[in-house]
C-alpha cells in the first residue's frame, strides 16, 4: 500500500496550526487593552479608527499567507488563487530559499548516536548510501 503526501496540504495545515496556537495563547485583558474610555468617548461613533486601536490591534490580529480573508472582489482582483495554489507556492518558496540554522555540536552528536543505534539494531552498521 502506497502513501501520498501533498506539500500544499502541509503548508495549509501548518497555517491552520499556527492560527489555532494564536487563539489558544489568548491575549491579555486589562484596563489598557479593554480601552473602555475610548469606547465610551465614541459612544455610537467609530472607535476602530482611534489611534489606540490602530496602535494595538496588530498585536492580536492573526495573519495568514495562504488562507484568504479578502472579500471576493479583492480576491478576484489579486489573481483568484485558491489555498492549494498558494500552498504549493509557499512550499516551493521554502524548498528553494529556506536556510536552516546549522546543528550545534551537541545536536549533531545526538543525531549521529541515534543513527548509530539504529544501524546496530537493524544490522546495517557502517552502511554508506
């Protein structure tokens, strides 16, 4: 039985996971974040465009790269790419441009030990691919 793997789905899943973590981590609620004085001043007016709101909302807003929050008109104007297309683009970008941090000596030694232990367990010690 074969298995398939979809890089676009991995990118979509990673974004969903990041959004869930953002939600789970929550946000601070206090006098400053509630800003009731600004809401009271605005009454039925517009507190969304208040400087305090503009300075602070990005701290709590979750951002997306694959899942679109655009309305349909803006989505169509920006190319109408669905999540699968954007997921593949993100995967290709990562494959082509990601520069991982090198392992520390301690991490490299641990990986080497895991490999050596597995080679012993499966009887392939010293095998070079």
